[in-house]
């Protein structure tokens, strides 16, 4: 009986121990699983972990990226061999139309009497002149250039030093974050929130809406910056309904544009547009937008600071730079149609060809990037045989004439260059952390019923006849989209948006309308490039 009692007692004892172990296990298990149990410590862990992860995956991504690039190239070679017929045809068509473009430009330039006023935004002859002149300039004015590059290296050194400091500071800050995590939770929330917002917000997706507050400046005004050749109000054109539209992104906040507020935001900053004539349109539009098209006599021409003074005997300078004294803001444009580094092959030969280094950015970018707070790049319409031949550009890679026949195909050379320029800018951004760099996607052309020289035109005057919405997620410019992927360079995606606006090109209207040649490439100003700038301003 006694023994039975003991064993019963022990049995009960084991039973309760078992229950206790079971309960503890359940408790510990739910401690881990149930969010209600998560205390501030594990909350901290949540914040520590993502930040550690976000460091590593980056590295990982860029490694993957270069690997996948190699893989892509290999795959590309294959694809191209497989589909060479198709490609050949496409690129033939492409260069054909582009050559045509070129010829038109040459014609227009011959027709225009006063080179200062010439109406076609063309750089064929003038570019040759410019390049020759550049050779001269470089010989004649060694001092200013030397000065610039001395400044440049000096600044590089000091940038380097400040970088080391910044890195040390950010290391300490990082440790501080770990130590005082609970204090920083709000900030982390904000960071997470804003990165979340950026992810879901695609400025290129949305619709055009009529808005009585457009245009942002008068096409009769802005004489200080708006070229007559793009001011459609000064032409025979009578319909201006294209001026009254605004772009409404689907998921992004679009603050109403206000020029003086933007200037204040850009206090002590420099905004640079670098690219072809469409980039110049965007620059002129930007100048008109921030000034509201009003006269601003206090704004100073500071082109000479950037080597942009018009050299004797040339049609125009390589760019323009203006300084707003009240806010100490500089806005500039530099003409670089290909974004490549271009240099004479034989500097003492006046009829020299020019090396077009597909793997080097334009020297202007190398010299001045450190001064920019906002950079907007573009290229595209000059990538054709015609322009290359007239400009006497010879493609170079690794400092040698390009041999690879596949890369010699214009589309591939352009793609390579866009990738290289983006890669270079991205590599500079750790050194210039304040820089916000954008690559603007290609501006669409709208020649209907032929090309420019076969009766092609863009006669539609009804806005948005083909629809007002962009619903696709991806860009219509896969080259730029692909190039900026995984970099700190942002896409300024205007291709699909502008594709809907065939009615707002220069069309048949120009100050000196020439025999049936229509410009369905450049845009009337005010007009579509204003919207590109609104999208830009929303992102800086
Ligand atoms: C670290 O945090 C403390 C308190 O939050 C602050 O006083 C200190 O300046 C911080 N140090 C750095 C390097 O950020
Ligand atoms: C982050 O977003 C969430 C949900 O949108 C919101 O409830 C929270 O207040 C935001 N946090 C901060 C710090 O803005
Ligand atoms: C103007 O801005 C530049 C940076 O763009 C800065 O270096 C300079 O100190 C500023 N000048 C004044 C007077 O604030
Ligand atoms: C460069 O051009 C000059 C002038 O035409 C010529 O005399 C010289 O031989 C050229 N040099 C080379 C390396 O081709
Ligand atoms: C452009 O070049 C990149 C990198 O070399 C490659 O991944 C991509 O497929 C190319 N795109 C085109 C359209 O050739």
C-alpha cells in the first residue's frame, strides 16, 4: 500500500514535471512566434537586421550585376549570331532614317542665311567647325584649361580627404544607431516609409490632364533663354491647345511647380543638363520655368567659368551657364550629343578625325561633375552613321579603334556607351554624395506617313488623340532602364509620356519654314519638355 502510495506520488510528480516542461516549451515557442510577445529587444533586432542585410545585398547585387553583365554579353553574342538577319534589317532601317535626318540638317543649315539665327537644331557642319575650333581653343588657351584642371585635381584631393572624414563619421554614427536604437526608431520608420513610397511610385505611369494653370510661362516671353526657333507662339501656328496639359502620375505626389520655391530649394546648388539638342530644349524650358518667363536682368552669364564662352568664329558655344545671385543657384547646359569623350586623333592635323571613346565620359563631365548637385544626362538621336561620318567620329574602345564588328553596330555602341556613362557616374557618387544624377530616357519622334524627307509629318493638332494614359510598368527605353538598374543613377522616364504628345512638335512651323521639311523631333516650348522638368523637380 505504502509502496503503492509512493509510486503514485512519484507518478504524479513526474506528471507535473512533464506538464511544466510542456508548458515551458509552448511558452518559449510562442515567445518566438507570436508577435504579441515580441518586446523592444527583438524590435531592435528587426531594425538591426535589415540594415545589415541592406549593406550586404548591395555588394552582392553589384557582384551579381557585373557577372550577369558578362553573362549577358555572352548571351547577347549568341542571340545576335542567331538573329543577325533580323538585326541587320532593323539597323539598316535605323541608320537609313538617321542618315536622312542628317541630310535634312545639312540642307537646313545651307538654307539658313544667318548662322546665328539658324533654325534647325543641327550639329553636323557646326560640329565639325566646333571640333576644329576646339582643337584651336585647346592650343590657344592652354592657361584657362590648365587652371581648370589644377582646380580640378585640387578639389579631388580635398574631396578625398572629406570623404575619409565622412566615412569615419558615418561609421561612428552607425555604431551610435546600434546603441541608441530605440531613440532612432522613428527615423528608421521614416526611412523605411520613404523607401517604400519610392518603390511604389513610378512617375512615368499616369495620365495627362487638362489644367488651366498651364503653360508655366508664355511662349511670347522668356526671350532671355528661349530660342526663337522653338517658340511656336512666334510662328504661323494657330492652335495652342497642346500647352494646357499637366502630367498626373498615378501613385506619386506631384507638388505644384513654383519657380521661386524651386530656386530656394536649390540654394547654393548647381543643376547641369548634359546631352544633345533635346537636352538643350529641356534646359531652356527649365530656365523659363524657374523665371516664369520673366526678364531677370540680375541673372549672370557664367559660361566662361565652365569654358563655355563662344570662341571667335564659331556658331555657338558648347553650352550656357547662368547664375541666380539671390539664391546662388547655377543652371547650365553642355552640349555632348554622345556623352563620349571625344578628342582629335592628330591634334596638328586640321582635317583630323576624332576618337569617340565609348568607354570614357565627356571631358566636361570629368572636369565638373564634382560641382554639380543635380545632373540630367541624355543621348540618342546622334547615334547614326550619317552624323558620325560628318563629325568625323571614329569609335574607340580601350584607347584603340573599335574592331569588334558587333559593337560597331550603332545600336550596340550606343548601348555600351549609355551603360559605361552610367557606371562611371555611379562610381563617382560615393565621392560626391550630394549629387543627384538622372539619365533622361529618349525623346520620341513622330514622323507619320514617311520620314522627314519622304513627306513625313506630324499634322495632328488634337491633343491626346491616341490616348492620355501610360499604364505600363516598364520604361519604353530599355537601354536607359537597363543601364541605371542597380546603380544610384535615377531614370527620368519621359518616353512613353511624350509618345502620347505627337501634336506638340515643331511640325511644319518654324520661323523660316523651309520647303515642306517638318520637325517631328523637337518640341514646341512651352510644351512637353516642361513636363520632363516637373517630373525632375518632383524627384530632387
Ligand atoms: C551618439 O549619440 C549620442 C546620444 O544620442 C550623442 O550625444 C553623440 O553625439 C552621438 N555621436 C555621434 C558620433 O553621432
Ligand atoms: C510609416 O507609415 C505607416 C503606414 O503608412 C504610418 O502609420 C507611420 O506613422 C509612418 N511612420 C512615420 C515615422 O512616418
Ligand atoms: C554658393 O554656392 C556654392 C556651391 O554651389 C558655394 O561653394 C558658395 O560658398 C556659395 N556662395 C555663397 C556666397 O554662399
Ligand atoms: C599629324 O598631322 C600633321 C599635319 O597634317 C602631319 O604632318 C603628321 O604627320 C600627322 N601625324 C601623324 C602621326 O599622322
Ligand atoms: C546593353 O548592354 C548591356 C550590358 O553590356 C546588356 O546587358 C544589354 O543586353 C544590352 N542591351 C541591348 C539592347 O543591346
